[in-house]
């Protein structure tokens, strides 16, 4: 017998169905991608023009 929530880990099945789990997965991955892009952008700007005077 096939379970309707086969993509959802067992401990989360009471909260999510497959469609909810896929939306949750997209949101979490988007959050992490945004964070990584923000860290890279801030690092590049820091290398180009540091905004804190670390030498003082």
C-alpha cells in the first residue's frame, strides 16, 4: 500500500502532506540561497571597500 505522504519524514507527517512539504522545502532552500548570496555580496563589498576601520 502506498502512503499519501511518502515524501514527508515520519515525525512531520502529522503537520504536513506532500504538497505542503514541497512548498516548505522550496521556502527553506530559498532562505538558505538568499543567505549565501548575501554573505558572498557582503564579502565582495568588504574586499572592495571595507566599512570598518580594522587598522585603527
